[in-house]
């Protein structure tokens, strides 16, 4: 989902909270995992 | 297993290759190395960044290296 | 300083708040917490991910928390 990849780390972090997905900081090495989990949650 | 875990978390200052991690063979090691996870301490860094959450870590490891559930668990 | 460093890298299994790190006061701690770096071990994870490169780490710390060079060095 193009929109997720264009979001800032901060925005992703807030979305993860909204979807109740446990997470650590969104950084380069963890971002793709969290985007995938958000896509699953949104699907 | 707890010994393996102790070894893993004692790794920050070590310099072992990623293949030194239990459950990570040559093939998985190679995939991880290609993504910059060439040392055990870098993988430990990822584990800490994922807040030491084993599920999250296993999921990341599967995505990053194609490890199966058993390997990721190790 | 080396003692501080030893404490830092012995942190993987600790649970200290980020403010326990030398050089990180309340204000910096708060900024780091907002980005998910609420524990010392999470910051250690970032240090390891940056391949224990002190310069890179200091640069990241400055960007993430506005720490000045001295604080980042600590």
C-alpha cells in the first residue's frame, strides 16, 4: 500500500498504536516489518 | 536453550559472525548478511529494537531470511 | 567512561529507563521516549544496528533527541 511507505516513522508508530500492534521504535531496520503488520491489520 | 539465550545477549561486544547463532546455517546466514546482518551483535540489536519480543523477532527473522518457525525460534 | 560503556553494553537484559544512560537527562529522555526509545536496551539496540560506530551513533542521537555533541558522546 503506497500510502504506508510514504508515512513518516512517527506516523507509522501512531498507526501501530491505533491498531493495537505491539511495536518498538520504527527505524530503518524495523520499518518493513511494521508496514507488513499494518497492511495485514488493515486488510 | 537458556544458555544459548545467555550467549546471544552477551554478544554486544563480541564479533561473532551471524552463522554463530544457533539455528542460523549457511543459507540463512547468507541472506541475513546480504541485508547487513552479518554479525551476531547486529541481529541482537534488531532483537532489542523489537523490544526483546520473541514473536516480533521470529516474524522479522522469517521475513528477512526465510527461516522457518523452528529456526526462528532457535 | 569505560565503566559507563561496560554498563551500557551489559544492558541487553536490563530494564533501565533511557534516562539511566549517562548524558541523557529528562528532556532528552522524553524526546527519545516519544520515538519508542524508552528503555536503555532499545538505545543499545540502535547502537548495535549502527555497527557500534560511535560517530554514527552520536549523529543519530543528536538527530533523534537534539543532544549536543558532549551529551551524545557520553
